[in-house]
């Protein structure tokens, strides 16, 4: 599953630099597949969608930091635990029950993002 940031977020920003996939964005910021990854140009996502890596997606949250589920791998392949949750001073980086993925799926996503 992916991690989500709850509305209890205090916008401290501690989580953002810890993400190896650059999947964490400040509230109101647009996100791109190319941000902090090796993805460039046109690509086919793991869901089979064709998209430009530099396409700007709408913010997931306007008020607090958010995590792009399309880029979150729960730090699988990088660390033993999600680093955002490890550094969050208010414990608002939690499992998102709406996005369940196996370890194999998370590793495939990691490999997709970092060719």
C-alpha cells in the first residue's frame, strides 16, 4: 500500500527530503513523474497509460503536504521502513487503506521510477 499524509500534518516539511522517489509535495504543488526520478519524455505507466513524464498533475491536497500514490513505494528497495513516517513529528504519515500493493508491486514501481 502507499502512505498518505493526514490532515493532522503541521506542514513542517520533515518528510519531503526523506522520500527516495520524490513522491512528497507541499500542499498546492503540482507533481510530475519526472520529479526526482530517471523518467523522461513519453512513457507507459505501470497501469498502461501513456503520459509525458513532465506532465503536471493537479495537487492531491491544497492545505498540507501530500504523497503521490503513483510514486510512493513505501521506501521498499531503499529502506526497511517508510522514511516519511519515521521522521514525522506528529505521526501523520500512515498506511493508506485505499492503495494496497504487494512488495513485488512496490519493487516494480521502484524499478519503473529509477531505470
